């Protein structure tokens, strides 16, 4: 599969049979999605920066609630967590989506607002590609983001939801996260190609440039 970052928390994940878009972002985030086609669209929570679904045709399957879904051989599990550390009292709920596509397991944390408990870690299970918010602000502090990465132990870590030149949101840049993760040489790419047979032996942090 090929993975591209479209900005904020939005990714285009193109598998052999299905194309998935996560958390489509409104243009006021600073990113413009343009004309996109997808078979499946996931929405972690209903804030405009993560739920700009009007640009997709009615044929796209929209998943915005926790639960288990099977769509043409693609398996998706939505897990309820919170957008804050007060059990949703400040910002409401957030859904983590675990996606099994082409024998690769991806996990999109959405706007996770608190450390993961052992039950949620168990529900998520083994992860090959982890999309983690690292820009703080309305998500976890960067130290919690790093601890979450260590809890889940993915093959690839892909930072999201951070400040770039295009972004209009009040977020921190990715540098703080990379420093805490002790990344010495930044692996920056336009896209990430992943197959089950070519996963790295150790964890790799990949910084994608917005498409």
C-alpha cells in the first residue's frame, strides 16, 4: 500500500483493492484536499478539522462511530477514547481506528487526549503503522505521545497533527517529538510504501510531507 499525508490528521491510504481517507480536514486548517476519491472515509470526531466529508461521493463508506466493520476484505475497528484527560468533559469523545488492509495493520489515534490504559492497548493489539498526534494543543502532550508509541511498538511511526508552514492551527512543530524520540536523522518522504513482507525489524519514524 501507499500512504500520503494530506495535512493535519488526514491520510490517503491506497491499498490493492480499497482506498481509505482518514479525518478529512476542512480548508480552514490550511490544507486543501482537492478532488479525491475513496472507498472508505474514517472520522475520529466531529470537529471540522477532522470531519470534512462533503467532498466525497455518496459511494464512499463513512465510518464515524466505534464498532467493527468489514468492507470488501478490509477490516476496521473503532475504539472509544476521549479528546481530553477529563473523560470527555472538555472536548468529548474520540475514536481510534485500527485498520487491517493488505495484511498490514494501521492505527490512527485521531485527537487522542489522554494516556492509553492497558485495556485499550490490548484492544488495539499489534500495529505495523501508527499515526500519532504530536503537535500538542488539543491533543496529548508530546511526552504522552512518545509513551503511546512505546506502548504500541509499531514498525512505522508517522507523526501528524502538528504545525507546518501551511497549517493555521496553534500547534507545536514536529521537532519536539523527534527530539523526545531521539531521532538523529529525519527520514522525510513524500509517501510511504508498506507491505507485510518488507516491514522493518526495528521501529522507524517517518515524517511525511503534505501532498
